[in-house]
């Protein structure tokens, strides 16, 4: 099939590349000429395991193209995906200006029947707005042309997006016409050989499914973090509690690891957006509000443990920090707990020596740009040189089984603050460490 994907951000680039891997001819479109130029040179703007070689392979094979001209991309396209950003507005709602701008451009340039797919995470009712925007432009042109608008939310985990796309748990399609459903079935057939994975519903239900899924996962995280904080008060071990409740098949082990809060591009934004959607329909979403409040507080739990140990004023103290990205397997720092911890400690006079396998350029160039008293080093042990304590905030694999003798050698004092509960408290105490973790 001939596919156009508008937007070469995380969702657009991963989706377009994976569609091309199955033999479709895919053109990815972006208004950022520099980004398109770089992509045509093989320079990938994001880090995602497995993405770069797949892009290069499909460009070379003639399945994947990058262009700034939407009209050219739509010439042969049967399906066009809208995969542009929906940033959070000041009031917590999703900003649809880019989605609707793309819809307007489609209406201005389309030459034949299209299935237009909302791939971006969008509020309920967005498909109606996209439909109206395209139709308005067709009317201006005096053109009668059929098109369908479909909702096809993405469920990609950063760090495992290629695997998630190629072997999806489910493909959710919100559509009103048999023509559109059949087109989407044809497109996704190689990815969902099992019929049960292809789920068709009405458009608004599909739009809601994305928000509901992320809100449920965020709820599990905030619930477990709240339990961990109670465990710490009563003298229980949150890790042991996690094992005890996770063995219940109704609960499971996924997303119940105590930690320093969730971040990234989806959960914080989507929880806020869902809360905003509820309020627009005059519903007070108390549970969703609490999920957000617990998470906001959780991001400072490790910082508060440091302050409790060393005092309100941290001038003269240096901390070696492992992990900047919001999770392993990505360079994404959006709403990462590290941002909150670092800013809180630096505000109190501390110095930070930071290391992350992938996210240091993001930190230096954008998220922590210009922040004084933060330095970046090229290895995890270098980050600990002459530091007063180590702080772990992202559970990268290379942090799971470190050389604790080397850690002790590099630190001024053997103190570890573990925001992801990676280590065995008894083993560390036997080695002479002070060890602070979540929920104990």
C-alpha cells in the first residue's frame, strides 16, 4: 500500500518505518526542512533501539522516503496518518493546532479518496474536528471528494517501540465506514495475524481508549508509590508487598514497582488531558486528580531523603547522579524525575555530577541548559569521584550490577540513594553502605 505519515517525531517516524518494513511504500512528511534533510542523510533525530538500522534499510530498499511536500506525498497515498505533536496547553488540555493545521493542508491538497488517520493522542471529538476542517477546505475548492477519518491510537513504549509496533498487543481502530475498516485491516494484517488483536469500535471510543489505558497504568504507578510511602511509615518493605500483591493474577507485576514517579511524553500529558476533558463535561475526576498529585509529590521523595540526611542547606555537597532519562532505553527527559531532583538539590547549593548512557546531550542542550553546578561525565564511576553520595534515578541495565567496591572507592562516604529500588539492602549494609530506597 502507499502510505503518507505526517510528522517525523517519535510516533510518526516509528510508525512510518515499521509500515515500510512490511513492504509498504511510505513517505514521511515534515515542515522542518533540516530534519528531513538529516533523515535523508541517515541522521535519526531520536534514540530508539532498532530504529536507525530499520530506517536505513528501508530507505535503501526504496520503501521509505522523507519529504517536506505534502502534495507530493498524497499523490499516490491511500492512507494518510496524522502524527504531529499535541503538546499540553497551559490549562492541561491537548493543543490541537498542529493536528488541525495538517487537516487543513490535507483538504487543500488531496486529489483522490483518502483514509485520514489520527495517530496522535487527541481528545475525544478530535476526529469530528478533523473531518470538518478537511471538508471546509474541499468546499472552498469546490471539490466533491470522499474521505474517511479514523482513530488509530498508538500504544508504543519508549525503548521498546519497534517490538510493540511489529508485535502489538492490540490494534484499535475507530471508524464509521466499511471502506475505512477494510483499508486498515489490509494495512495491519501483517502485524496482527491473530484476529483478536484487531479491535474495531466507534471513533470516540477509540480516542478514549488511549487516555484510559495510560491513565490506568499511571494509576497503578501512583497507587504503588502511595503504598510504598505508607510502608516506610509503618516499617514494612514495599518490595516485599509488591511481590505479595503482584502474584494475584488480577493485579499482576506490571507497573507496581515503587519508584520516584512516572515521566515521559505520555502519562503526565494524558492524565492532565483526561482530567481536563472530564472537567469540560462537568465531571470532577477525583481519582485521576489524585494519581497526578501523588506522582508530583513522588518525584521529590529522593530529594527529600537527601535533604533529611544532609540538611536543608546543601552548599559544599556533591552528588553523583546515575540516570537522567525518564526510563531506560530512551533519551527522552520529558517530565523525568531527574529534572525535579536535580533542580531541588541545586537550588539548595549542591553540585551534581551526572551520567546517563543516552540522555546527557538532551540535558545539556535543552532540559537543564544553563543550570549551574551540574556537570556531565562519560562514565558511571566518574560521576561518583569525590561525591558525598550516589543517587540512582533511571534503571538502566548497566546500573543493575555495578562494582560496589569501586563505588565505595570513588565516593567520599558510602551512601546510596536509590530511586528505583535496584539493590539488595542487606548486601549493601554488609558492605558498609548507608542505603536509602523508596518504601523502606
